[in-house]
């Protein structure tokens, strides 16, 4: 799990700030014991403390639980870190600010250096002194400033001789003019060294007091560094996290040797499900030992928390021990032959192995008489089967191939060899024993055919039958692989065709949805336009009834009738109505004297029946109830009741009412719709509900921003079918639902 989180860090490009970290544990331990360390060690300790602080700050922003917990648990030493930062800015020396005394001494030291140098420069530039000097320069001898004086002019430059040249021609003299200053400089330098030693001791003492915590910090930082290194390795190798198998089974899927890189031929190897021992055979340099080492390395890497360069679903158990006998360890000094060295290792392995161990044996039984070696190898494998240890063994012995074939807990495997190219393919084949291919190789390399056939005839019948069986199995395997490849190619082609068909189907569905959306949008726009036109006509009628004089009202009514007639004609044209339905009745008008309140009359230009609300007035106009509207008409516009249409209307209205009563729901859900979409649905729903005889309906619009609720309530306020409306109580949906009561 830690490695998986480290992989995430690496893949995200997050760099844990571990720069400057080194192994300071010996220096910290010396401080703990009361010793003193130098500026270089103190500087490295300071860098480690700073690294701990940076890492802890880094993981406060990382949401990966395991490494975050480890990072946040790091102990910090802010006071010690600050002290070391001030006193030890570099690994070379203490800072002047380490103490006031050190700062004072270094200022004095610098002043003395400058004064000595100034006086000597004056002497060098003086003509009276320059002629006695070998060269006009100031140099050092034994930490003292000196001038190179000619031997013959020694008495003209009084001072102390500290050295002379190899030829004796030059004396290096410290002039008396700077001698006392030089002595004072030496005193200041001695005091400085003493102060530095005192400060180093004090700083070492502070480190010693925090030694336990610093050691813990280093251990935790080292653990974090190890985790991040595992993550980097996993990303570099394109490795996967193996599955922990708690039943002792190993299942490597397309695993590559970790040190051979991506060019290595991957192997797939099961162990522990149907067999516990795998016997790998095949020619030399074919990859048997690489297979053995891959299994061993995978087991150890898994138990170290490393990801594996293998395929997904690779499974490994946790082994109590991993035993390995690989290579030739013969020793002249120990008088051990190849066989003896192998046997010595195997004896030790058999003494300590258990049912939870992994045993890897290379060239089992080699280095001695083949018959005896094969018998020993067989006995060793039988013992490992009884113990239950997971075992992988490589061998050349045909007897072990037959043993693996006949034993239920042992399986054969081989490394593939191409007889055409005479080269190994390094593929591991489970369930198929390997052939040495010695005769084929010899024949291809030019050994005469009679010699090859003679050698083949010298084989025992058992060996011949075994070789023929292996050859037959290998031929069947090759044919099976060809069939599998062909089937895979067919499947890939079928998948490609399927993807193309699905893509076309998806494009078709998208086009269909777009067309439906456009049609719906156009329909809503058309309905809204028609509704607005109807509302305009009604508003004009109402305005004419209340505000205009009688004459103008009549003219307005006539204009409205003409507008309605034009709209009616457009509807008739669109609906292709029969002439019987759309032609005005040719019957004569009803005489005014026969008109009585309550009488049913027919209005041809409206193609509707109506009920008289009163007799004709002085101008010959009558008031007629037509559906929900009251219309003032001239008596000349009225005809006797249209029985056929009345029956059709009655029958149609009755059938429609019965249909609506069965289909209409007492509630309408508008959530998710736009205002335009909802407006049409509400108007239609109210008409249907009124026709179905519903008295109370619920309109669900949701809470949201309130825009849809306001639009719905505006529709209800102007709809003639609605008597009143209000928001539902909290049990019915509160502000997300409006309840409307329809007129009876």
C-alpha cells in the first residue's frame, strides 16, 4: 500500500523534498556520548533537521493516508534547527554570529591583518627598503608576515628571520615594525580557536540532548526515502502491485526478470494450485536459470513491498523462507566438487524447509553419474512434495520428465527452442517437457546423417518413446497456437465491426434526438404564437366591451369575428375539414320575434351552437353564451339549432370527457422543463382536467430558483377554468407544489 501511494506521488510529479539528507547517525551518537563533532557534521545535522521540516510541511498538502501519516509524524526541532542555522551556515566554519565573543575576536583579527599588511606595503613601496628586497612582495612563513630580504643586506632590515631560500640567497624576515602586531595576531587567533572549540562543544551538547529524537527523525526519513524509491522503481519498470494470496498459491502473469529490462521475454508460471513442484527442462542457455531467478526475485520483492514487472492479477503468497541453490560453487580450497557443493546446499535446505517455504534448485542431480544423479533428484523432489514446499527445479534428466508426468503434484515445463534457427525463444511452456534437440542441432551443423541415425538407434526404447511423445505434443501445441491466433484475429475483426456499428448507431440516435428537439421547439413556438394571438383577440374584445361606445364596440366585435373567421379558415385548411363542417349553414336567419332566452341557436361563422341570454335589444343585437364566452351578435347572424353538429359535438365532447376522465392524472410533474415547455403542458392539462371533471389538481414545479413556480402561477391566474390556487402545505410538497381548484 505504501508503494502504491509512492507510485501516485511519482506519477503526479510530486517531489518529496529530501534533498540534503545524509546518514548523520554516527555523528549524533558521538554527541549523545558527550563527544564533540566538527562543523561539517553539525552542518549535515542542520540539513537533516531542515529536511524533516520540509517533508512534514509537504505532506500536509498530500491526501495519501499512509505516507501522509508518516510525514506528519516526523519530530521537529525548531530551536535546535534555528541555532544551527545561525551558527553553522556552511560546512567549513562557524559563523561570526555564533557568539558575541567570536564576532569580536574575528573583527580584531581582521583589523590586525589589515594593519600588518598596510605597514608592510608601505615598506615595500619605500625606496629605502625596496633596494634590500629580493622581490617587492609580502609573503607568509609559519603564519607570520615576512619580506624576502637579500642575504647580503640582512643588517639593513631589522627583524626576525623565519626562513631562507634553498640557495640561501634570500632570507624571509618579519620586520620589527610588525613583530608586536604579529604576536598580537597570534594571540587573537588562539583565542578564536578556543572560542570555536567551546562553541562546537556547546552545539554538540545540544545535539546530544536531542539525540534520541534526531535518530528517530532520520529513521523515519530513511523509511520515507525507501518508500519513494520503491515508487520510482515501480514507475520505471511499469510494475504492478501483486495480489496477496493467502492460500500459498503463486501465479506470475507475463513476468519479466527485474534486471533484464523490458526486452526480456515474459514468462507466466502457476505454482500451488494443482501442483506444488515444477520441473523445468530444455537446452542450455534456453532460459531455465532465468526463470528460476525470476521466481525467487519476485518472491523477495513482494515480501519487501516492491511492485513487480508483471501483468495484472499476478498473485504471490508470503513464504517463511526462500531457499535457492543456483550456480556452480565448486571449491579447490574446500575440496568440493560441483556435485558436492550442490549436495551441501541441498542438505541444509532440506533440514530447514517447511510447507510454507519456496525452494529453487538449478540443475538438480547434476555433476555425477546420470543414473545416480537422476535417482537422487527424484528422491529429493518426492521429499519436497511430502513436505508441501513450493518448488521449481531445472534438470536435463529424462527420468525427471517422466516422474513429473506421472506424479499428481508435479508438473512439467520447458523453455522453447526453435529447431529452424537453432536458437532459444526463452518462452516458458507449462505442461510440456523439453527436448534436448541434440540430434537436430548436430544434423544442421553438418554431422553426417548416418552418424545421427546411428546415435538415435543407440537410445533406449524408453528414451525414443519419450522423445517421440514430446515431439508429438510439441506439434499439437504449435497447431493449437495457430488456431488460437486465428481465432483471436477473427475476434479482433468482429470487435472492430461491432465498434463501427455502435458508433453509427450512436450517431443515428444523436441525429434523431436533435431532430426531435428541433421539432418540439418549433411546435412549442407555434403553440405559443397561437395562444398569444387568441389572448390578443380576447383582450381587444374585453377592451371594446368596457371602454368604447356602442358603435365602436359593434365595429370591434365585427373585427374580432373577422379575425376569428380568418383563424378558423387557416385551421380548416390545415386540418382539411369537410365542406359540411366549414361552410356556413344556408338556412335563413331565425326571426327576431321567435328568439327567446334559453333558446339554442347556431352561429355559422363560428361553426358553433350557443344559448340566448336575452331577447333582442333596440338595435337588434342579442347576447349569446358560446362555451365560456359571452358574445353580442346581430339576429341576422343566428340560425336555427344545428342538430347534426350538436349531436356530433355532444357525442365528441362526451367521448372526449369519458376518455379524459380515464386518462387524466390529478397531478402534473413539470420538474426539469423550461418555462416555454411547461406553459404549453399546463394549458393543455387544465383543459383536459376540466373536461374530465376534476375539481382539484396538483402541479409539481419544484423549488429551484422560483422562476418556473412564478410562471405557472401566472398561467393559473389568467386561466378561465381555475377558480383559485395556492401553494401546497409541507406534507404535499410545500413551495415545490401548487394546488389549483377548478370551476364546477
